[in-house]
C-alpha cells in the first residue's frame, strides 16, 4: 500500500479532530510493523514494505495528518524510558525516540504509532532528556546513527 492510498483511506472515514488523529495513529501502527531492519529506506518506501522504526512511522503519521490539514511536527529525545503499557507501571527499556507533536486548536498532544495501545496524549514512554524538533540536523545524525547500529546488528558473525 502506498502512503497516498493511506491518506485517501483516512480521508474517506470523514473523522475529524482527535478522532482522526487517533485513526491515523492506529492505521500506521496496523500497516507498519516496528522494525529496524530497513533503516536505509525512506519513510514512504518503508510504509509500502509494511515495516519501519520510530522515525519512519512518525514521519508517516505526520505526513498523513498534514495531508488532512492537521498540524503535526516531528520531535525527538536522545533518551526515553519505555514501559510495557500506557499506565507506565513496568519499565521495559531506555533508548532514543522520535514521535509526533500534534496541535488541534490550542491543544498539543504527543502521538506515537510504535505501540498499538497508544492514544493521542497517552503514550508508553517518558522523555528523560529535553524534547527537540526533529530538524534536518537531527535527521542526518539520527539516520547515520541507525545505519551504523544496524550494520553492526546485522553483520554476520
């Protein structure tokens, strides 16, 4: 499935506001298995292949929302504590992370499609370092960092 087909499918629901944001978040989660095995793929390609890591998934969510005239920007933290659920009772691991900040009217919520139970404003992680805009410099550094990590991870022993 192309991302353009996803935009069309979301638009056809006639949802609006946070209901649409929730639908898009769940839609991307359903159509993209979390994976770092395709780190070199651009988000649109990763979406077509049905897998991607946080940057690729967040980019797809943000792209779809923008096509639906909903304000979204990518943000990141260099260290986040992830939990096994949204209630944040059981810590699971810590790592860097990229997600969306969505603004509707005067309300801003974190939106992350990496965990299927997440909802706008209710995510399964807490940033431990400052949250920053995922600008071109962060994108370049994050991309090369992931490629290096994956090349080590997938190197034959």
